[in-house]
C-alpha cells in the first residue's frame, strides 16, 4: 500500500505546527524506530530552533527535500564556524540537500509553514541518534539565548547578499 503525502495531511500538520511550543511538528511514515530508514514530514515555522547537531556513532546520513516554503541549511566546523549554507527555495531551483554522517548542521526556517520531507538512516535510538553541538544553545535554554543564535545565522545570510 502506498504512503501518500496529501494536501490534507500537510494542512493538518500546518495547523498543529502553529500551536506547537517548538513552532514545528513532525509526522513519521516509518512504522517503528527500528526501521532501517526513517522517513518523516517536518512542518516548521519562523523562530523554530533546531540545536546544531551531527549524527555519528552510529554514522547516519540525513536528507531534506523541500516541499513548501524556504529554509536555510547550515554546516559548521567543530568550533561552530559556518562552513556552508544552502537556501532551499523552489523558486531558486534548490530542492534539497544530503548531509553526510558526522556533519554539524542546523536549519533556519525562513518562511512560516515550511514543509520538508526528511529521510535519515535508522534505526532511531534517542540516546545515540544525535550529538548536540556544545557551542550552541540547547533547546532547553532560555528563549533569549536561542533567539540570539538564530539572529547570528540570519546575520550570516545577510552578509552574503
């Protein structure tokens, strides 16, 4: 049986994302965390904070495919300096990225109700899935710290213009 990504599903997730404290929601298509390939929709809004992280030990690739909206994907070095930034924007012909294992990265949402199809190597184990960057605020830190980090990413984008 096919798994369908429908407008109805996306609209429901958009509504849920607007009321989420994290300003985002995900919807899993895999049946179990043990699935060898994790697949999900992410619906994200401006101001959603994704702490920079990497996937290693075990090594995992991560793929983001943009369905709607705009998002910047950042790659960092071990100290937190930006190495690369790609803006996913269908109007610019940039639809997705594949992030190699062990790469520090995060997302900066540039448009409310951005919809991303994410694929990541499984299985999912919360204890080993990701390593959070020690040089970035935690999602549990004060909102002002998270906001400052997001502003620094926005400043980086504007410095490239």
